[in-house]
């Protein structure tokens, strides 16, 4: 799977940890299965737009914030790889 997908999953997991939610709690709030949330967080699956929207709502943030943070991490990693 693409590194950017994995970074998005890490962003979701980080935000979930900030809110002190378990994967099960996040899944319930987003109306997703906990196994699907786990696969997203581990970068094993690329979530569809409706899933990103549901995750953002459940994580009390904007979808764009999740994407921007994943992009920031990607760029930071790209800069480190090019050195």
C-alpha cells in the first residue's frame, strides 16, 4: 500500500489517541467496524471519501485537517529521504 495511505492511518490513530478513544469507540462513533478502523490505521486499506468524512466527524475535526496532517508527514519524510 502507498506510504501516503499509511501516513493517513497514522494521523487517524494519533488523533484517536489524543481524544483517548479506543478503536472500538471510534468505530462506533463513525459507524464502522473496529476491524476496518484497524486496517485504516495500519495503512492496509485506503478509505473512501464517505469513510474519511465519518472518521473526521467522529474525531471532531475536519476531513481537510486529517489530509493536511498526512501531507505534512509525507513532505517531512520526503525531505528526509532526499537528504
